C-alpha cells in the first residue's frame, strides 16, 4: 500500500541524459570538424556552440550522478499537499 501520490517506480533519467549527451558530443564535434574543413565557418561556429553546451551539460549530469541519491521520504511520510486557500 502506497502512502503518496508519487509514481510507483520513479527513476532518475540522469544516465540516459548522460548517454544522449555523449552521443551529441560526438556528433557536434564531428560536425564542427567537418564544417571547418569544408570551409563553412558559420556552420562550424554553430556546431562548436552546440559542442560547448553539450560539454557543460555532461559536466553537470556527471556531477549530479556522483552526488548520489538524495533524501527521499519513506512510505510512512505523507506527501505535501499545497494549501488551496
């Protein structure tokens, strides 16, 4: 018997986000190099910006994964219901 209105099997999507970030990092890096070599500087800069954003995202996701699980109240703690006044 559950005590709250949370999902039964809630899971953090951090590992999926890390995998997708690494995939994006590879593609953005390859696209940056390809556009730079084929003399398309605008597209190379755009892909370079995507590459840098992906690096920051991967860094933050890795940091959150290394922090480990955070406190989650047990089944005996009822969920917080906001005041509807």
